[in-house]
């Protein structure tokens, strides 16, 4: 699955792996899109400042992108 340059996805988190880059916390989220049937799992690298709390498996999120980077990962409503 190709990450979009701009836009948003509705996803369900299947796994979370926290990691640091130069002291900044990121989450590697393994997700499947809920807005596209039969979509394959993909990994997204999400900076801590783009999330509300710590994501966990089972969360449903709306993920926004700009220039191929995650700019937001908010709980789906």
C-alpha cells in the first residue's frame, strides 16, 4: 500500500512499536485501512506529537498525511 502525499485514512491499529529518533518518541503502527475492503496491513511511523495518548492495538484512528508524512492520528469518531 502506498502512503499518500496528502489526504487521510481510516485505520485499525493491529500492533504498536514505540521507538526513538534522536530522542524524539515515535510509534510504528501496523494498521489496516477500514475504509478500503480487503486492504493489506502496512506500517506507519507516527510522531508522538501527532497522537492523542499512546496508541494501542484495536484502536480505530483517522490518520492525516502531508508530503507523505503522518501529521495526525486521532481517535475515529
